[in-house]
C-alpha cells in the first residue's frame, strides 16, 4: 500500500470532511482514508496498481474542494 498526504482546500465543517472521505473511499484500491479538518489534509492509503494519485485528486475536485 502507498501512503499519501494530500492538502485539501475549501473544507469548513464536518460535512466537508464526510464528503471528501466518501469520495475517496469509493475509489477501487483505496484502503484507509483519514481526513482532518484542522490540518486541511487527507491521508490516504491505496494500492497504486488499482488507483492513481491523480484519480484521488479528481475525486476530491469533483466534490468541489481544492487540491493544494
């Protein structure tokens, strides 16, 4: 599993955290997701053979949040 910490902009509440978590978790190959409102980050463990970091970034952007 590959681990990445992604800076996420635009999150203001726990609803935002849930939206980002749900979007990333829905991707095939994603194992663990820990989104922090306080740090504005998403820590993602994923199988790089099944999902790319670009796909994870796209999932975040599709929810109307920024990848910084």
